[in-house]
């Protein structure tokens, strides 16, 4: 029976550790519990929150000094939320940027390959014309 109680308490503790912390409802102690937020940052967050609740992650990033997109992404990964929402902007933007850069690079590579192919074909045609022209000249002078 004692083992069951201990297991139940351990499970409740584990669930509490992984619970999301909403920046608009959390106390200074709860904010300090989030990895990456210390006493100074939690004070900044609470001071800004006194002016009004944070509407979204962009609002939090713009109002609290020391929190940028990268920090917001890390804090979100550690369980911090704004009105129950996780920070997705940076990750999505980076993915989209990477995707666009990859597509641009692929297009450039294809264009370069096509250009090289055209140059090679033009050089081959020019060489063929030179051979034909040089072969025609001796035959014309032999008739004289």
C-alpha cells in the first residue's frame, strides 16, 4: 500500500514538473521554475504583466527586455506559454527560410546546368561547321 502511494505521489510530481506555465497567470516562483528564467527575468515579466496581460508571443517579445525570438523558442520548449499557445514563429520561419533557400539554390543549379548544356551544344555545332567548311575548301581548290 505504501509503495502505491509513493508511486502515485511520484507520478503527480512528474506531471506537475511537465505542466505548462502560462506567463499571464504564473507567480514569480512558477516563472523561476522554468529553465532559462531567473529572478531578474521573472521580475521583468511580472512588471510588464502589471501593465496588461500579454496577448501573444509577439507581445511578450516586444515588451520584455531580454526575450527575443530565440529565447522565446527556448522558453516555449521548456513549457512556457502565452494564453496556452506555444511559440511557433521562429521555428516556422526558419523552416520556411530554409525551404525557400533550398528551392532557390535548386533553381540556380538547374539554370546553370541548362546554360552549360546550351554552351556545349553551341560549341559542338561551331566545331561541326568548321569541319564542314574546311573540308569544302580543299575540294573546291582541287577542281581548278
